[in-house]
C-alpha cells in the first residue's frame, strides 16, 4: 500500500520532458544571439556563396542513406530488408524529429520498419539502440582524440564522460545477452525470448562488426556538409574544424530539447567556431545557416517519404503517441 502511491507520485506528467526540452532550446537560442550584432548577421548571410549550399544539403541527405545501409546490415541476420524501405523509415523519423520535441522519430522509424518488414517492434527498436551504441562509441573515441589537439569546453568534456558511463553499461548488457546460452533451459517465453534470441543473432553475426565499422564513416560524413557550408560562408577552416563542430553538435544534442535541435545546435556550433578564433557575430550567423541547411532538406525529404507512405500528419502523431508508452513498457517489463 505504501509503495503504490509513491510510485504514482513519482510518475512524471507526459508534457514535462518536452516542456523542459523546449525551455532548454529557447535558452540556448538566447545565448547564441546574446550580444550579437544581428544586422551584421543578416549581412553575412546575404553575402553567402549559395553555390555551395546545394552540395552541402546533398551531402547531409547522403549521411542518412549511409545510415540506412548500416541499419540493413545490422538487421540482415533477422530479415533481408530493401534499402529503400529503411531509407523511407529513417526519413519519416527525421521529419517527425524536426517538428516534434524529444526526438520521437527514433521510435517511429523502428515502429514503421517493424510494421513494414513484419518484425517484432522490440527487436527493431533494439537494433536502433545498438546503432546509437555504435555511434556513441565512435563519438566518444573521436572526442577523446580531439582533446589531444584542442581544449574543449568543460561541459563538452562532462557530456563525453557521461556518454562513457552509458556506453559501459550498454556494453555490459550486450555481453550478458550475447553470452547467455540459448538452450540453457531458462530462456524467457513470449516477446522477451524472441528479443533475446534475435539480439544474439545480430550480435554473433559478422555483419554486426561491419555495422560497427560503418558507424565511423557515418560520423565522418557528417563533417562534409559543415565543411561545404564553411566555404559558403567564407570561413577558411579545415575538415578537422568541421569534425570538431560535428562532435560538439552531437554531444550537445544528447540533452532534451525542442524540435529540430533548434537552439542547442546553434549554441554548440557557435562555441565550436569560437575554439578556432571565429568572432561571436560570425559564428552566430554561421550557426543559423547550418541549422537551416541541415533542417530544410530533412523536412523536404521527410515530407516526400511521408507522402510515399500514404500517411497523414495526424496519423504520424497518433503513432508517436501510441508507441511512446509501448516502448517504455518494453524497457521496463
């Protein structure tokens, strides 16, 4: 009797985390442009060499095609899935991430892949978690390597350390699943048994390791659109600087935030450019250009993917509302 009310009291209202995320985004956006000469920002944006921008947009879109190939490799021991189907699911998820807070598109793309490919949702969701686990490993290693060449801000180092803790816990869980004997006589029944069996199939396949290796180019490819946009903005910085910007963007976007990473992405970009001696006004202007060029193509490609699937926006929101509590139950059962 005592623990029931306590458990109910601890349950957070569903609107709280999205509200916190939006507040963080608003605060980050304020600090990005605090004390910045906005007229100079507009002038810099007007002077952009726009010929580089379509190349940057195309490079950013290709990043997610690469992600689709990697996802297919990870799921290959379970099912042979057409690449186009994975591309569709990823772009629909990206579209939802750009218009809704807290990145629910990650859950939605797993749900769509499971429905289209007739796979258990828990299995596909686990493949998404493994993808992010791979990304986290390379992100931490790249950030650790960067500290030998440049002094990163303290909060970025702190986020990298937090990421390391999450990775260690995730690795321990993955090893436990992989070492569990399938025919030990204690295999759980129902969806949990299917999940553990399919996780072992993924983890013991050589394609699992290829997926891990493909995660490094996935990270490096994200520096290409930033590098092209630097050229468009007249900033003569190297690919190395572009990679540092990406590292700080990725670490910064770990925290809860509003739709499309607005605010936090700009602030991380501005702070990263400051490490290379770029003044605050120029850095703030570039951060806005980068956000627009990264966000607009994903909205366009995502819209096309949504149209191809034949779904309406109301249906997407309904799916998100349905699968969010379902995913929470899957993780807690």
